[in-house]
């Protein structure tokens, strides 16, 4: 049997690794992982070590990892060692959102998948659980810029469970939560009644529903399936432990400085997020990056436990 197999006969269909295909065929738990954190979110060569670590965390909790990327015009669901190394080492890899998938496939391009592209491809392949760091959302100053992440609309029509540490704290968190409500995207606080703040354990914003075990999340997923209706994501908001969060006072001070720098330099649109995140890393001496990684590790472990609980219940 080949290392990978096409999902169907179309040349544009996702290609599932043999391991992922076998897991789905036997109803074993699978966890989708994005690839932009590897290609664009971490310095080399640490990015490859983290990618391997996250896949190992999934396996340690009884699930199969499915890191997703587009390589040479084919969407790959589950990467082998060489493919994972390529994603980590190729500096020319593009960053692909959901809207970029069709041109990337048609032109034979290669790229790492963002939250929106990963969620879409995972759902297309039949995966139900996806782990990431923080979601995109409504940007500060939305009334002037109308700047909103593509993550939100995609999640509003994709039936996948996303384990994350909330949305990036550089965003307008209250507005993002309001937008999720408008779009019909469910939000569960895992072990908390406060929405996490990505680098911080709490954004200070409340959540309506709290769950305390992977089995409870699996029950909500089962209820979603039984109810039917329009497909929409379920967000499991899992806070980074307080012992590993970024110091809140440092976070607030540095973020305020970064926002002011954006204003003075006229940085707008898609350039804002990478600038703010980069400023946070530099100004905190790398502490924001460590908090990000702590959140991702915890989210990946929880996602594997949720996938395992769902498989056991089924």
C-alpha cells in the first residue's frame, strides 16, 4: 500500500496518509493540526522539534495526528517525516487560508494551512476534532476597518470541534464573542466560566457553558449530530494554566505599546497581526512565545482526549 492515498478520484481531492485513512476506517480517534505554526509561527529549527512534539502528544493520548498542508498542489491530511521536515524548513512555503486553497491546488503551489484552511480540509476528510493555539476574530477598530478574520465565517459553516486558547488577545475579544454568537458557533469553556485570552488564562469575558471532561465535550458533539441542522463549529475554549500564562501586567503594557506603534507607523490591514505578535515576542523576551506554546501543547492533549472519548462513545 502506498504511503498516501487520494480521498477520491479528483486530482484536487485531499490526500489522506495511510495511517489517517486506516484510523478513520476503523473509527479510531484522529486530531487535525494546522501547519502555519510550524512554517510561519516559530523560529527554525525549533519549529520542527515542536511539530514532532505535538504529534507525539496526540499519540500519547491514544489518537492519530493529522498535520495538514498543501504540497505541490495536493492537500495532505497527515504528513510523513519528510513532508513535516519540508514544512518546517522550506522558507518559500506560502500561508494558505481557505480562499487560497483552490488557486494553490490549481497552480501546484505549496503552503501551510491556517485555521480556516485546516478546518475546511479536516472536515472535508471526515475529521471532527482540530487543535490549534488561538483563533482569529474581529480586529480592534472594526467600525473603521471592517477587519475580521476569515476563521469566523468558515467555522460558522463547518461542523468541526476546535480546541483553542480563545482568540488572540490582540483582537477585540468582546466583539469576537458577539460575532460568534451571531454566526451560531457554539462556545464551551473547558473548566472555566471565563473565555481564555490566548496568552492569558482569562480575557475577563464570560462564557455561557462550562464543561469539565472530554466525555462532556463528546456528549455535546453527539447532541449536535442528533439535532442536525446547519453545520457549525463547536469551540472548546481551553485556558493556558495560570502558572504558564504571560504576566498579565506585562501583556497589557506591551500590547498597548504595540498598538500605539501601529497607529504612529500607519500599519493597517493584514500587516497588523504579524507586527503585533512579533512585537510581543521581542518586548517580552520570548515569554509570549512560551505562553503560546504552553497553550498549544495543552490544547493538543485535550483534543486527543476528546477525540478518544468520542470514539469510545461511538
